[in-house]
C-alpha cells in the first residue's frame, strides 16, 4: 500500500459483545461477529487473502488484527459511513483473520505455517498494547494472592504463551520487613493450554493438545544461592530469553536437574523476575511450544509489563492479607473465646461481622460471673466498623468487666461507662444493655443505654419484648440511667442483641423487633409448650430470619436460658461473729447435707466450712453469712463485711495458723474470693 495511505480506525474495547464473557482471558479464541451485509457495499475479500504487491484493494480490507482498514478518500469527497465494521472483542486481542485459528497460508513475516487450532501471533504493536491493557485489568481485579496469580495465568495462556510457571518467594515478605534466611522460591502455580475449551458463548472448538514436555517442567522448590546464575538473572530485574547464556545457566537451578532440556529451543521461553516495591519476590517463566511462532523482541516488553503489574499486586495483596489478619485477631481477642459456665443459667452466643472483607466492628457481648451465683449479661455496640471502633469496644468491655467485679448496680455500671467513653473522646458513642440475673431469687435487673430492648421467650412459647427504659447512649454525658427489676421464670430464654439483627436499609428497628418476636414464637412451636428449644439451634434460627439484603451491620447475639436454683436446693444462715460460730456452722452444714443425701461430703465440708468461717469471724464486726447451694456441684459461700481479700500463703513450721486456705486449695474443686460493696465473699465448690 505504497500509493494510498491507510489509517487504522480506533475501536473501543470496553463495549460488551453479545455471547462473549468480557472477563474471559482466552481472547485469541473468541469469534468476532460477522458484519451484516449492506446492499451496495463492496464485498469483503476472503479471510487470509493477500493483495498483490503495489496494488490497493478496491474495497475495505481486514487488517492483521481483525479491525477493518479503509483507504483515504480523495480530497473533497466525504467518506462513506462504515457499516461493515464488527464490534470489537472486549478486553483482549481482536480476532485474527480467518476466525480463531491461523490462516491457511504461511505466516506473512516468518513464512511458517501455524498449526490448526493454535492462536495466531500478535502481529502489530497495537495488538500488544491491547493485550497488555486487558491482561493488567484482569490482574488488577484480584484481591488476594491466589486471585492475582490466577489472573496472570488466565490472561497469559493461551493468548501470549502456551504455558506459564509462577514462582514466589517462600515466605513472602510483608511490607518493609526484612526477610531472614536464604532466598527460596516455591512453584505457586503452573498453567498450560487446557485440554478442552468451552464451546459456548463465542468460543470455537480447538484441537486438544497432545501431551507435551511442558507438563513436566518445574520443580516444587528451589533455593537461590548467592552469586549463582539464577541470582544474577533475578538481580537484573528485566525479562530475558532463555537461550541467552546467563538464563540458560539459571534454568537448572530453577527447574531442577534436567529441567532445561524440556524448554523448547530458540526464543520460545522468557524468564521474567517479579519485583515488588522493595525486592524481587519471585519469577515467571513464559513458554511456547515448538509448533508455535517464537517470541519476538517486543514480547520482552509485554512480559515486563505483566511481571511488574503482577508483582506490585502480589505485594499489596500480601500487605492487605496481613492487615486483615491483624484486624481479625484484634476482633477475636476482644470477644470472649468461651462463655463461662454459671450456676443456674446456660449461655450461647453468635457474632457476625458486617462483611467478610472487613471483620472488625464495635459490637460486643459478655457474660461475667458475679458473687452469689449471679451472672452479668452485657451487650453493646460502638458506632462504626473500623479498627478504631474495635479498639474503643475493647476498652469499654474491659471497663465493664472491672466494674462488674466491684458488684456495682447496673445503672452505676452504665454511669461509669459513660464517663469512660467521654474520657476516650468527644465523639465516642456507644449503646449498651447491662443485666444481672440472680438464679436464687429468679429475678433479673436491667439497665439500658440507648440499646434495643431484650426479648424474653417464655417456656410456654410466648415471646415478650421487655419494657425497659431506653436511656441515652454512652458518651452523651450528664444523663442518669434507670434500672428495672423483672421476673426471670425458670425455662425462659432471654435474648440480648445489637441493632444489626433487627435494623437495615429495608426495615426500621421496631419492625425488625416484631419479626424477631414472631420468629421466636414460631421456633418455640416446633418443640412444644413444655420444652424450650435447644439454645444453639435457637440462635441459628434467629440468624436465619435475615434475608440477603438485610445484613449491613455487625450482629452480636447473646442468649441466656434461665434454669434457676430451686428454693429446696438453697440453705442460708447468719452467724454472729463469735468464737462459737465455726462449731455452729459445722453442725448446720452436716444437718443440711444429711437432708440432701450427701453425707459422703460431710467430713470435707465441715473441715472447709470451719476454716473459712473461722477466718471471717476473726475480723468481722457484723454477722457472717453462710449459704449452701446444691446444683451439679455443691457450692459453699461465706460472706463478711471485711473488704480485704484473703491470699494463699505457705505457712512456716512454727506458725499456729495460716493453713486454712491451703486446705481449701487442696481439697476443693474450685475456690475464689470476690470483693463486694459491703465486704467480700469467699466460696468453694466440691464435686457431688
């Protein structure tokens, strides 16, 4: 075309083609739609036909990349609208002349005849630019390490290479950390032209490849020795043909002994180092079979672009993975790993983050054992879903545990939490519900700070939304909190939850609470009026009420089944702080154990009760309390008005006392001491 200047018409490769998946990397096998015939238009030449030297085609012709070319019209003559140009194939190289397979004649520049079913080579710089653009977009879609490596392989095979081997450093360095130890490369992934291709959606059937030596290329692990040929190639950063002396010497180290003999001769393999922001993190080996045209010098630039984008993406994916791991561990450690086993109550919990990619938030729950076999049930929600929200949640949860250990009333706990939130910052807002359950009195005391109200499922199957004062959120400051005391019937189930369970973009909070109440009643009907539904299954059923678009916030759920302690299993006395108190305590304990049929524990209980009561009477100024509880274990509690907690110490041989707690520690199943606002309680448990 020396007499007429030919221009290439620009095309848009973002426009989708009917029947073609834009994300599919096998662009060389896509079928370009045939142009519709327009009356009066010049007929297209046969695919693969070449014009004679020095002649200009009379009509529009198809260029090597599949795009139509037109000769320039004479001056003053308007160009006819192009009605024959087909839609371009998106995000890949345009279809080659003759469809998806090579033309019947020899290749124009090399004289070689491509094998049937093989993708034709990229013949122009425009082809390479379009391929690099589509490939880098596919690589950039990956969020984690595996997706990025898979994107590189899928974008490369078969359009650019017949096979690819991707080696990555083991272990991969994260961020700016300095790797220790030798440089070790592990074969992360290897891809080759698949044995069968999808024939739907625009894909043409292809000849299934025969078993090749490419299948055996690559060892699992290799150590890059300092000063070796492979180390020099990786240090050079730039891709090289493997027929170069330095690269040829590096292949045995990378592929193992004898692996270099499986690499086709000539420029049919490219070794490209993968360099991240700071250092080389791996290598990629691009391979072409002997039946395919060899790589050209310009293909080194393509390999360099692929390696650069992949390495930077891997660097960011590893860093993102570490940050996600830290966030996940932070959230996990700030929530209770296991709920405590408390007397008279059974507990179950669930936590769901707002999204799998951001597993941090401000929702929390907790169950804290209190003196007198009581338990504090807490659920809260800090505003936001960031690391800051999770950190504030951890501080508030720790504060709540400390305040619960002081045995403060629920409204006082919320008041101190409000003060703590104000100290953390002016915009630290949270909602919280704090409840204390007493299994002996079968009562529950609840205080609320702007949180959704709890729901109580009765044994008969009726679900009730408890009427508790709403209160102001924590962090507002200058407000009072009110506590209410309600019945906690045996067999009932109390559900504490955060607003993510009942509120979303599709429904308001009160609609969600009503749906939760109905869900609980429907679940209770399945087990009957005389049997409470299993606690774990009940939590799962509650979460199943969420639809696909209903969850856009974290969800914390805490369920408590009230078993209570029957009055017949409780014995309570008050003892005056006199010298005769230990003897009276032994007699009372022996008589109660005989009534319960636990005479085999009499000797142990009398000895331990005598030691604990003696220590309490020595310092108390008010009556000492003694309580025995019969549940799955036998629990004894001794209370006095002295706030100092006893400490376990080793008595010397000449000491007359100091061995009471040593005996309790050796003989009891568990024991402890808890400070109260009016003194302390020392307790121990024995197996029945």
